């Protein structure tokens, strides 16, 4: 027999989210993950150009699915350095 208390799961999720957010506050990641829009903005290029660079193998992505790419900022910095831009 499984007992269920209405709203308990949602309450636990909310408490966990708050605790995680609190624990992470003030801990900035020196090498954050950036999505396609953020990466394109960081590189000062169009999002379509970013996707072209990935498709051509000129810019490696750190992860993500084909439709949602993610990059480490250090990877983008290395790309800029190789292009003579910083």
C-alpha cells in the first residue's frame, strides 16, 4: 500500500530547488556552459553562423543534442584565440 500526501512532491521539489539555488549562489563558474544564443552573442556572430561552424567542424561543441548545442566558454575563447580575436 502506498500512501500519498497531496502536494508533498511539489513541496519537496520547491524546497530542493531553493536549497540548490542557495548553495550555488556566490559560486560563479569560471568556465560556464553557454547555449547557442549565448555562444553566438559571446562570439559576436549570428546563431546560424555558429551552427555552420559546428557543422563544418571548425568549432567543437561540448555537448547537447543536434537541435540544442551547448559550449564551454573556454572552448569559445580558444576558437577566438585561434582566429586572432580575444
